[in-house]
């Protein structure tokens, strides 16, 4: 089989050696007479796989001892709700239902326009950096749960930059500031993490394990595995243990972080295949030189593509302000949409696939996550030069 050069924004390319190992080990695992994906998640054989993935995450990402590693489901999308549920206090108090709460209604316990009797408007709030669609979605969910506000929005600028620290408007009563370290659709990245008086929460879905994190600035860091570290189905969440002491009692079990910290993420059936495969990708990353190697590689590979854009005499256009260019999602445009379509068609003929930009913005996007071979990026850059020469 000849592999394509897959620039998909997620799920994404995995190391071929890992895909092959999974195929080889799929029919029978550890002499058990069955596949790992047929086994009880309480089996000691699975337990070892589960904890190896957790340990590798801790080791590779340099996670401090006072943070827990959670292996969850529901994607980063579920964290949009879990973060405010856990950190912003109860929106709905069953002992003090919303004013106007109707006990005969089938659902909807809490109505933001008619907050719980006893609802305290002085409860802390949370600031959200709206740097693109993902930050926007995170804020929308937080607003349903508690008092959340935009501490900055890049909507007017078309989401082509991140804010500087002095552009943030953080209210005094803020419990946390939420950031999206890399906006996958706009292709923009926080070049430096903010150093603030309050702790932050970060959606790192599209630059997970591509850079060193100043952990002491974060209470929660989350992201789906399906971009940089594994297949879809697993969401990795890092939570500061100190925040777990006084979580609201009204959070349903799965949504409460302590349900998972107290059970090593085995409270319910975990996504065993994704955890197994992610463990293999993490081991591959370790063998490649770990986080420093991934960080260096991401910077080098994105430079190859930005050089191709900048050296094209305006044939390719990067909409992103230079300082904020993503190292994992390189977004670019051509002058007209017909030409862009031709680019995509011819790219596919060269086995360069999934280069179409997100449906909300159009254009092109090359997602170059950890496991994509550098040779794929070089081949794309050569193709870009040839296409520009033929069509410029
Ligand atoms: C930055 C970011 N946040 C959140 C999401 C949603 O993630 P999931 O599909 O894991 O829910 C994505 C998906 O692409 C993303 O790129």
C-alpha cells in the first residue's frame, strides 16, 4: 500500500509503525486468547495498558505531581461544559430551584433568565478569550452554566490574531481565564502563554504535546487525542488537584472531575482502543526524542510551508498575522476560489489529501500534527512551488 500525505485537521495521520503494530496485535493481546478490545476493562492486562498511557502522558508532558491525568470521552466539546460546571459553582440548586421553575416540566432545571432562588450574583465569573470558533463555542457553553464573559474577541479582525496580555479585559471576580492555545480553523496560535494573577484553563486540542507548558499557570488543560497524540475517542484532561476539594455537589457523576480522579479514569468503561493506540503513539514520540523533538519539528515543518507562502510573490496568501501563525495548522489562500479548487484537485492527484480549509472559512489548510512525516511537508511545499509556477 502506498500511503497518502494526509493533512487532515483531525482525526489525523498516525505513525505507520503504530498502525502496523495495532494491526498485528489486534487479534490477540498478551496471550489472553482474545483481542484487547474484547476484554473487560477490569482485567489486569488492560489495567497495565491504561496506566502505561497515563504514565507516558505524565512523563512526556512533564506534568507536575499536583495535577491529575484523566482519560475521558466526549471530546474537547464536553470539556466546554465540564470546565464551568466544575469551576464556576452550581447554576442550579435543587433545594432552591429557579424562580419560575415548573416541577411538571420534563427537563430544563435551570433557567438563566430566572436563576435559582438563592443564586448569588457575586459568584465568581470566568473570562474567555474568543480567538476563533472554538473559543466562541467554549464561551457559549460556559454562559449556560455560570457567569462567563468575553475577555477579548478577535471576531472583528476575522480571527487572524491572538490578543496580547494588555488587550485582555479580565474582571476582578474572575475565577479563571479560558484560552484556546491554537485555533485550528483560523490557524492562529498563542506564541507565549499569558502570565496572569489568576489561573487559566486551556483548550490545547490542536497543539497538544507540541510545546512545553508552564503548568503552574493552569488549573485545567484539555484536548481530544485525535490530532497530535492518537485516534479519536479519547479526551485527555489535566486537572489541578487543589480545585477538587469543593466541587459543587449538583454536578452529574460523569461530569464531575472527582468521579474520574478517584477511580483512575475507570469509573465507567473507558475508550479502550483509543487509550491503547494513544499509548503506542506516545511511546513512538518518546523514541523520537519526546516533547523537545516534537516542538522543534513543529516549528521547522511549519516554517517550510510559511516559506513557500512568503516566497510565492503573493500567489499564496497567509491571512494570519505573522506572530500568531500556527505551528500545526497552516492556513493559506489563493486569489480566487476556482484556482483554489484546481489546487485541491491537483494536490489530490499528487496524493496530497485533506487540504481543504474548514467549511466556515474556505481556502486551504495543511494540518501538520506530530506524526505526519516531514517528507510529506516537503512534498507539499514542492507541489506549491510547481503549482504557482504553472498558474502564476
Ligand atoms: C481547538 C479545538 N477545540 C475543540 C475541538 C472540538 O473537539 P472534539 O471534536 O474533540 O470535541 C476542536 C476540534 O477540531 C478543536 O480544534
